[in-house]
C-alpha cells in the first residue's frame, strides 16, 4: 500500500559548501567574500570601487580577487 501524502525531502543539487574562516585561501573570489560577509556580490564590487575592500584583478578578463587579510580586517579579525 502506497502512501501518497508522504513526500521525500528535496535535495538541492547546487548546494555549495559554505566558506569557513578556518580554511580560507589567500585570495578570495567575489562569491566567497559575499557569502562570508553575508552581502550581495554587487555590494562587494561596489566596496572595491569605493576603496573599502580593494580588489586585485587577475587574468585577461579582469576577474576580482580579494586578500584574506583585508576581508578579515573588515570582520574585525586579526590574521594569524
């Protein structure tokens, strides 16, 4: 006998791992910084333009990367 009222929990196939302070790389992407600071990626880019969080441009496309120390400073954490 099948119970049609019971549904299986949906698993989101594109769940990304959360960024943790313990294993941050030296250079962070816009998405990693936005996840860590809980703001939108557009906010991170705006902060870069205003000098609040300076970006490093890499490769021919000009992708942005942010220094771990600068992000930790924004969080009020001293880098070890």
